[in-house]
């Protein structure tokens, strides 16, 4: 029997390509302190890492299909991850990010 998860933590790493003006990110998702998913290094600015972390969390099997809907035959996220996890599922939800070097950002998105 699975234990009920009480908290989800998303830790993001951001790297800004100052030459071209692009932002990239990676993230790790923890459920009750245990690493359950990684978001590999990819383009995205703002809190995009948080949306990608929610997708990775669903793909990990921790939460399946709870926050999806079909629009024109494609699955799309219905609401922000914090709203889905904190308000709908009643979990403690913590998200944090920091800027780092490209090398650190790439490494953060890889499972060790």
C-alpha cells in the first residue's frame, strides 16, 4: 500500500544565456524528501520549470492524470502546479530556484 504523500518540493536551476538573451532551466522534484523526478536542461523562462516539474511528477507515476484535460485532442495542464498540489490535493508545496552556471544547470537536470 502506498503511503499518502504530504509534501512536494520543486527545486529549479536557471541559466541565462547573456549573449542571445535566452533563459534555460532544469529542476528536481521531491515527494516527502525523496527524489521522484528530474526535469532535464531545456529552454524556458519565468516559472516554466515549475510547470515542467509538474509534468515530470505526473510522468513519474506519483500523481497520474489529475491535472489534465483534452483540448483539440491534446492533453493540456488545467491549472498551475501550486494550485493543483496545494489547494486541490492538500499537500505542502514548496518551490525555490536560483541562478547558476550552465554546467550546474545541466547537471541538476540529470538523475545521478
